[in-house]
C-alpha cells in the first residue's frame, strides 16, 4: 500500500515538474483564450479552443476546473435541456476502496449491469455496459467456457454467475500502457480517465486482462429524461466520442459515503464494498474470514476486487 | 544557400518530368490517395464507429499495417551494414534506395497510428513539455520515440548524402557517419519495441511470448529486403539505374536465411502453444483451425503460411531463384506472407477470445480498407518521388550547374576512412 502511494506521489511530482515548465505556456494560452473570448461574440464561440487546449486534469488549477465544469454544464443544458451539476469529490485520506463479490449468492439477474448504466450515463445506443455478467459452467472457473449472452430465467441449475467489472488494479496495466497519462490510479485506488486528455489509442483496452474498458466508437447517446444530473468530472459526466471510459466504483457517490449503484441494485446482497484500510469494514471482514478467489491472479495486476464463496 | 535553392529547384524539376508510364503510375496512386483522404475525412467526421472495431477487438487493419511497416524499414539497415561497415560496393550503390524505403515505411506507419486514434487532433498531448509523453512506462510512448527518431535519422542521412552529391562533393564522413551508425543501433529498437508493445501485455497470452521480438526481427529481415529486390528490379528496368547482380544476389541470400528462420520461429511458436493444449492456446487454435465454429481468419492465415513456405523454397533452390521472374514472384510472396502473418494474423487473434472468453470476429470495413489503401498509395507515391530525385543524383546526371557529372561511389568513402 505505502508503495502504491509512493508511486502516486512520484507520478504527481513528475506531472508537477513538467507543470512548472508549463506555466508560461499556460499563461500564453490564457492570453490566447482571452483574446479569442473578446474577439468572439459569445462564450460558446470560444469554447472549442478552450476545450482543444485544455490541460491535463492534474495540471488544472481550481479556477481552471470551475470554468471547465461551468462550460460542460452549459453544454449539457444547450444540448439536452437538462440541468446537471458537475462536481469533483477528492479521494479521502486513509481510504482505499475495494470490492468483494459472493459467487455463491449471485443469481445472474444483471440488475447491477443496468443500474450501473443508469447511474453512470453510459451510452444507450450503441449500448454500453461496464459490468459483464458471465454465466459459468459448474465445475469450472475457466471464463473461456462462460457465456455472456445468456437469456431466460436465472439462475439455472447447471450454472453459476460471475459479474466482472474494472478491478481497480494496484499494478494496473492500463495505466502503464497509456502513452499520455490520460488514465491513472487515484490515492484511494480508483483508476480514472481524463476524458478530455485521452487521445483514443485503445492501448489500455488491449492491456486490460478484465475486459473492463469501453471505447466510444460512436457519439454516446442518453435520453435527456434518463440523464443522471449528479455527475463527477472523473466518473459519470457525459462522455465525448472517441475516448475511453470505465467503472470508477461510482466515485462521485462512494467518496461521499454512499455505496456504488451496482451494490444498491443487487437483490441478493452478493456485493460488498468498503474501505480496505478500515479493519471493521465489511469488505475487510470478507477477505479475512471467507475463501477468496482473484480472477486472473496470474496476470499479476493485484486487483482491488475479490470474489468469495459463502 | 543558393546551392540549396538550386537543389530544391532541380528536385522539383526531376519530380514533374517523366515518361508517360511515370505519369500513369502517379495518377493511379493519386486516385487511391484521394479515395483514402475522402475515407479518412469521413472517419474523422463520423468517428471510429465507421470501422468494424469493437471493444472486444479494438485494434484492426490499421495497427496490423503499422506492425508490418515498421518491419519493412529493415530494408535500410540490411543494406547500410554491408555497404558502410563491410564496404560492399554492390550494395553501397543501391543503399540509398533502401534508406528511402525506410523513410517511406516510417511515414506510412506513423499515418497508420494517426488514423487509428479516436482523437488524432489531440496529438499534441503526446509532445513532451506541451503535453505528457508517458515515457519510459508506456511501450506506445517508446514506439512514438523510436519511429520518429528512425524517420529523422534516415531522412537526415539520405538528404545529406544526396545534397552533397548534387553539389558534386564527396559526402563528408563526419557529417553523416555517426548518425548512420546511430541508425544501425536504432534499427534494433525499431524492430524490437513494436514487438514489446504486444509482448508486454501479460493479459494477452497470444502475444505474451519471448519469441515475438525475434519473430519481428526475422520477418522484418524477410519483407524489407524482399521488397527492395522488387524495387531495385523496377528501378533498373524503368529508370536505367545500374544494379549489379551481386547486389540482388546478396539481398537474396539475406532474404533466404531470414525467411527460413522466420518460418522456424513461427513453427516453434505454434508447437509450444498447441502441443500442451493449455487454455492459453485458444487464440492460436482460433487462427489455425477456428474456435467454437468461428473461423473467419483460418483461410487467411493458411494462405499466408503457404506463400511464406513457397518463397522460402524458391530462395533456397538455385534452379528456381536463378530465374529472375521466379525470384520476383517469390519476393512478392514473401512480402505478402509476412504482411498476413505479422499484420492481421498477429493483431486480431490476440483479442480472440477476449480475456473473459467472448469471441467476436473482425474483418475491416469498407472505410478501413479505403483509408489503408490510401496510406499505402501515399507511401508508394512518396517513394516514387524520392527515387525520381535520388536516382539521377546517384547516376551523376542531376548536378548543380558546373559540378562534375560523375558517379560518386564507394571509393571516396574508403578515401575518407
């Protein structure tokens, strides 16, 4: 754990170091932005340039962020006629999130999958889901023998079910793969994507051993009436086309003390979520008292997602 | 400075004047380039949804061509080493053609990366200082460095050599030899790093193989010189550029050894995957015999293997390779064989099945086909124009007014050494 924080700090330091060299450029861009704003008749005309030159999340000042959030909120208002609030809850000191999922209790109803889509404003057409529920053959842990397109009543006597989503790995191959640092692990363990920094190369998607990343090949669409207005900048805000997205353990909820949407939707109580650093948390109890199994443990990514039996 | 303006003017003159066959060839390429530009514009306007790519198979024909093209650049190092290090006069005479092929190959592979991006306009995010290049962590960042570097190295060396010769001067070793040697070292990177791009992904068993980098090297040493043999034959017949038999002979020897070694490595890989029958062999089974009834790429990969085997047989049998036409056909087969094996034959099965066992097949969409063909046409166009300038300078016919019209060959290097 401490090693992890160290890595994060180092990465932060690198970004900040470059950030200093950035300062003059940023000033230049501010001047440029201001010039564009004066030249343009309305704020909306200046937006494309501001958006194009927008810096990496970690290089933004609080002031930059406020302006960006306001711009994004205005864009949604313009496009969908929906008032949304974009916020940016910070990771909490002493918290490392982890998930545990009871393979014996899951019935494969896919309610988590659909609750996730609703909460996270994922595209309805083309349809995108962060969670894949695998219908597994009894007598095997081999996901290659699973079926993700099963239909009809569940559970069946021949199968058990294994939902898979982002494992928020401690040694995340996606983070290492990204050529522009558009995806990184936050101090509380959540791997996030800066949707305005991602260039859409999809190397992270190739690197992920959990099929957890999703790419917006087309313009994502959500009906205005179905847009969740409570949006996190690094999580469920509406995404543009051509960028990667993924499960963030609902950080806009969980960093405020709420549970992830998938957990709340689960009718069987198969899903446990909490702070790994808190010895009394449910997820910690599960890991200490139950038989725990890690999917693709041989991939060496050290996930913060545990399956258990019982 | 005045000399340089004359150089640019002469080059432009050489490029716009040619035979009717030359114009027809450029027009043919021009049509494909236009089609490719139109398709790329359409894709940029509508997003990568116009491709057949999916979350299951996020890389397709673009990245496949990229992998192949970085290998094609081996045409450069394989003439540079014999020509400049071992002083092979026959290969020295043609070395500029190999280096130019590398320039064209690098330009094409960069274009294939650009068209694969969801946001190509945000390329500035990759620029150090301005953006963030995740170097040295990301293998893709390494790739950006080695490919641009190799492009720069080759472009610099050929520009310097051609400009010196245009001015009638013997190229000054001090100005190009260190960069040329750097290029030889860099060539190791250019073939290894793209292999590591794949092999470093522990979650993709099909790629996660130590033999992948050697395979990249062997297939590059096959396709690069094989295409160079074809290019040299065309330049000899069409542009009256004297190519010594020894040059073709030497290249054929290189291709022969590399083609056989490439097949050997491929067979080793197949054996290790298939014999023990672990679950990690699913991708290999998919590509060779199909998996759970999915076998879209099976005829494709076997045609590639057949072409490679045929080429290897020709390269080894004197009665066959001594016939120029058979040799040319074998070279074409070797190039296409590697294109299949190291292109889609390598990229697509890496994603099938997915890490969760799903099987989604892939074949390029019409738009992807047009964009790819367009980039190939751009590469061929660029190579043709560069040859149109380089060949007369090498022959001594294109010179700064007043400069001596004689060939500047290997001997001056020896003198300078």
